[in-house]
C-alpha cells in the first residue's frame, strides 16, 4: 500500500510542476483491494474404458450316453517252440554208461547203449553176435554164468567216434582176472560195432 501511495504523490507533483490543472483523484484506501482468487483448473476427464463385451452363453452339448467297454483284442495263442532234441551223448559217455550197466548186471540198461543192428566181434573179424537179439542172448548167458562178474576200467583212449578201453574183469566162471580190451564205434549215442580183444 505504501508503494502505491508513493506513486500517486509523485504523479501529483509532476502534474503541478507542469502548470496544468490537476483534477483531484479520490482514492479510498479504507477498503482493501480484493485479490482475485485463482480458479482451480478444471480436471481433465479421465477416459473410461468401454465395458467389456458380454459373451453370449455357449450351448452345452448333451452328455454322451455311456459306451460299452471296448473288448481287449484277443491275443493269438502262439504254440511254444518245440523242445530241442536231446543232444547225443559223447562217445565216451555212451561207453561209460554201458560199462556201468554191465557191472550192475542190468541187461536191458546194457542193451540200451547198442544200436538195433549192432555187431559184436572177436577181434579182428569173427562175429560173436549180430543184432540186438543175439547180443541179448549172449550177455544174458554171461550174467547167468558169472553173477558176480565186474569190470574195472584201467585206461581209455578216445579218437573221434572210436573209444578204446582196457578193462580188468573179475568174478568170471573160469576164475581169476581176465584183461579185456574193447574197441567201440559209437554213432548218434549208440554203439554200432564193438570188438573184443581178450588175453
């Protein structure tokens, strides 16, 4: 207010010095000057997003009727492979089994190691028995005449299908111990030919 009054006094002095007539200016300082109240800025309207579109309800498919259980596929029955044929015994196993049956006096077991058409020789080429029938008769008589006869293996040589054994035979009807060498030709687990060499 003091600054405003000073400006007015300076204006009056300048006007009086120029000689002009000065019209009085009445200023009422009793009323305070109203300071305009600043108008608050109008808020900018915030953009409102459009409402989300409402989806129409989808039609619900009727439930499917329960289906019958699917039968399991029938598996074809596969026949098991045929059992492999028993491997033929080695030649020495055949001759060893024949010797064991001889010592038991098991005639049928003993003959089971011979082929049906086997031939037994007195070395070198004299036929003692031909065929399983004659071999049965020959050894049935020997078992009957010497029920305690027993052969003991001394040594054995195997050469391919041929087995050579030296045996000591005790309990024969003639008494004492007889040394016998047997030469057996074995094919497919059976004795086909046998030579006896007696001392």
